[in-house]
C-alpha cells in the first residue's frame, strides 16, 4: 500500500504461545497468528524443541505442518512466537500534514484532473477566459473573440464599472466619452498617461 509522506509507524507483536493436543495422526495445526518463516517461531513437541532448519516442520501463513504426526498427548505441542515487527501501519485518514510531505514530492501524476483540456488558449483573434476556484485551481478555460476587424478596429467599453489602476510603467489609451460609474475610479500613477480620444 502506498501513501504520501513518511512511512507509517511500525507495529510490534508481543510474545505469545499456542498450545495443541497431538493425536498421533494429525500433521497440521492452525496457528493464532500469521507466520512468514520457520525461524519466527519456536516449536516444542513433548518438551523437545524442533529444529527449524531440518524440515521437522514448515509454516505457511497460519498453518503449521509437521513432517511426521506428533504423538498423542494433552498440550504436548506448543508454539512460542518471537516478538518482532509484523507490518507497517498506513496513516489514518486526514492525519498527514503538510510538514510530513517532502517539498516537491507531490508530482503531477498524483494530482487529479481538473477537467480542463490541456492545450494553448488564445491567439490573435480570441482571448482566453479562465475560471479559477477559491483554492487557485483552474476549473475551466474558454475563449472569447477579440472585438476587432482584421486587426484594424478595436472596440472599447464606454464605462468603467470597478476601480482600475494602470499597470506600473504602462500608459493607457481609450476612446471617449468615458463614463466612470459610482464607486469606480481610474488611477494613473505618477509619470504615466491615460489618453482619451
């Protein structure tokens, strides 16, 4: 399982034991825990420790299999589990903070599609119309035609409806009459010019 940020905390397994009764014919016993290696458990039959390297027994998940059936007896088979790491816990939902994510670790492959078609918007005849949500994500892009006739005629709105300040270092040009609505304004910084034809 993958996640964003640092690895989840390791979880340790406490020492524990299983006890079984042999019957002289059964070779398989179900363990209470999943085991990945014969060395992860200690197996004792009739108070004799079994060798994990000579094939006396094998493990697969929660199944303990003996090469030969242990003799009959009450509680004559017991298994001790070694304490150790048994897995990695994934972070719980909403628990990974910005500080837990390495800078620049989130790539575009991990980002969901915005629904906007990739491409270039705008040219000499149309301009892009971009919609941005409250989180700064582009949610739609369309185009609108530039009001001009073959580049020879440019149309200007006759009314300023909101406060506007000329871009620093830029002059402005419009065609009058120019109406400034109530609450609106046009600010021309020092050294710049707004020409109304």
